[in-house]
């Protein structure tokens, strides 16, 4: 059985987020840039979609929340 250190996974996700934001800032072009965003709030294992600035961002948020929900359920089932 593989031990999963949740704190290490959380720190890794935070670092990846910072790197993605930094790369996004560096790759901005002068002139017009289209920015999309949104947010997901999790209450326990259940995702609550907070909102998004476009339909495309909304669909991406739904996909991410389904993946996180499934990972949470799988990790709880393995224990």
C-alpha cells in the first residue's frame, strides 16, 4: 500500500499554481489580451461552482471540480 502525504501534495499544487501565474505574467503580450477566470469552492468533498467570466472557463472549472471530487473519493476509498 502506498502512503500518500496530503500535505506534500497540497504544497506541490500551490507551487505549481505560483509557477503558472508567473509564467502567465511573463508571457503577456503588449496590446489586447483576453483574460478568463473563475473559482471553485469545496465544502467537504462537494464542489460548489462560484462563477466564471466566460462559458469556456465555466466548463473548465466543472471538469476540474469533477476530477478533484473523484480523486477525493478514490483516496478515501483506498484508506
